[in-house]
C-alpha cells in the first residue's frame, strides 16, 4: 500500500456535531481532544466519501465509464474490510500545537481547555418556529457548536496505488459535510495528496484524455 494524505479545507463554518451536548450549555458539540482542539473522526468522513463515490458512479455510468468498486475501497458492513485505511482528521501542525497547549494548560496554567476551543469554534443558536403562530416554540432553543471556517484538517491514508484515481475523484466530488448544509454551513474542499501534491487534477485529466481518445475514434 502507498501513503497518502487527505486535506479538508473549511470554506464555511461546519456543524459536525456528535449529537451529544456539553453539560447544559451546548446541545450538540464537536469532537474535542484532551486539550480542547477539534478533530473530525475518520468514520464520519468515510461515510461522506462513500456517498460521494455513489454519486461519481452515477456520473460515470451515464458516460459508459468503468465505475468505482465502492465495496473494495470502503468494505461491506459485517463482511469484508475495505482497502482504504484512514486516520482521524486533525488540524495542520496538530502534534506541535497539542504539545504547546499542554504546556500552557498543565505546566504554566496560562490558558484552559475552553480557551483553546473558543479560538477555533463558535456557538450558534436556533429555535423551532410554530407554523400556526409564527413564534418560537417554547423550550425549543438549541445551542450548537461549529468549527470555524478557514481551518484545515489533515488525515493519513493507506491505499493501493491502483485505487488512487478513484479516491481522488471521490474527494473532488465532495462539496459539503455536516448538518444544516442548506443553510450555508459545511462547505468544504477535499484533496487527495501524495508527496504533498494534489492528485485531484490528475484524476480529472485522466478522464479528459479518455474522453478525447473516444471522441477521436468516432
């Protein structure tokens, strides 16, 4: 297997809630590490990638192209494991940042976990509206934490080279993640990288060359 990286750039705030609250303050929180840095579990991204792969296959089928072997890459539930091995997604320079923040919180007691989280995330508030009255429903106020736009997350991936074009197309097709995507949240850019270079453009070029070759045969 070859070593790759997958980079996610947040183009807007992302509501990647875990469905669990933080005490009585936050109804839906993000996943945080021991010092308060947000990260994105690989399981969540694999689900988005699988959905993207299905969309890509629909497009490839319409052009009579060979489709992606989704089960080979991602595996099948309760049966075979996929060939894609993916780590969790952490902020760029995560290890150095984590070590520094540990020092500041545990040794120097200059900042705390909440201070760190507040610098990278924001709280959003929403209520359910009663259709009949047009007013907010009683006890419907919800507080949700979003990861702020502009942050970049990186994961390490192991994959067979024969599958890299397929995975690059899958990444290129992903546009949003998380909830409330129809309300302007969750816009992302996902790139498959090898030796610090993007493979997305290369995957598109391969398809374009195939299309040109086929058109020349007609």
